[in-house]
């Protein structure tokens, strides 16, 4: 059976995509496949203590991935949806598209961070990459808008 595939990073902005993917899988009687990609986020230059920093960052990222996948698996189980999880290593957009093709996903669900143009330039956009490269239909789910009082004010502008 071709699954609904959810790509998540465990962030609050991915929550709406998670809910939508589980709802679709339940409504269609399909399994859910969930992917959270481990990727390199360390600088490529070395310094004293570099190996320890890289090891610590890798460990933290693995723990976050395990936590994100377990949370989706738990939520899917509560909804009565069977769920498989995957944690490949690589470039997120590329790995998501490869896995969706390999699993023959019926639909790929991703969240949108809602970065502004500067944020997209710095962080890239996994959802945009997936939209342009996936061999399967893609649903990009906007996260819930933040309330004005919840928005973070950068320290440099706070007075």
C-alpha cells in the first residue's frame, strides 16, 4: 500500500503538517511513513576542541530526531494509523525526495517554516526544494500563525 509520507524536523512549525498527514492517512486508510533527515550542521573548519563539538552536535541532533519521530509515531498510533519512521543522513530535500520515490508515496506532506526572504537565503527552503524535485504530489502545510505577543523580538532591537 502506498503511504502518505510526512517530512518533519520536529519543530513547532511542522506540527500542522503532522496533523494533516495523520488526518489524511486515517481518512484514506493508508499507512504513514515519516522521515526526519540527519544533516551536517557543523562548520567545515577546525579549531581546538572541534572533534568534541562535532560529536556533541551530532548526538544532540540524533536525540532530537528520535524524539520527533517518536512523537509522530505516538500521535499516529493514537489516531489508529500505522506508522513507519526513517532517519536518513544527508541533504534534507534530496533525502526526502529519494525516500518518497523509494516508498512510492501517494502524497508527500511537508511544513513551511514561513521564513522571510533573508531567512530562506540563510537556511534554504526544504519545502521549496521538495516542491520542485519530488516525483510524487506534494502538500505544503502552513504552520499556525504566531500571535503578536508570541513573536520573538531580536535582542538587538529590544530596548
